[in-house]
């Protein structure tokens, strides 16, 4: 992972789902991060299309990414295909949520 991408990921990890006490990166809500000469495209989803933060969370992600040194422009695309499932969560998120049955420890 490039240095800029690592910084972007760290910045995105400061965004939390309001209903789940885990950052959205570890929840698996970030599907892709593309960087082209300082322009960043983030493809993300939500845990549900009916999520109450559907209007605000992508804006928060764009704002966090824009704060990273080296980013010229940040755009966030919100998608619902493929749909989010708990399988997309990192092991760290599963541990945080006490879902140890979901993976082998």
C-alpha cells in the first residue's frame, strides 16, 4: 500500500458508524480507494440502504480524505452492490463486537 493510501485509510478510520462502535474501514464499508495524481475516489457502502446517515457519512468520509496531505480532490461514491454483509468486517471489528464465532481465533 502506498504511503498516501495508508494515510487516507488512517483518516477514514476516524469515521465511525453511529450504530456500531467500530470504524467504517474495519466494518468493511470501504470497497475501494483509487488515487490518481492526488485525486482520490472512494467507493463505499452502508450497512443498509436505509441507514440514517446515508446523506452525511459520504460527506464526512470525503472531508476526512480531503484533510490528508497530498490529496487534491476527494470524491466518494456510495454503492449498494454488492450489498454489505458481516463477512466484510475485519477480524479486529469482529473482536471489538465480540463476534469471535464468526472466525477462527
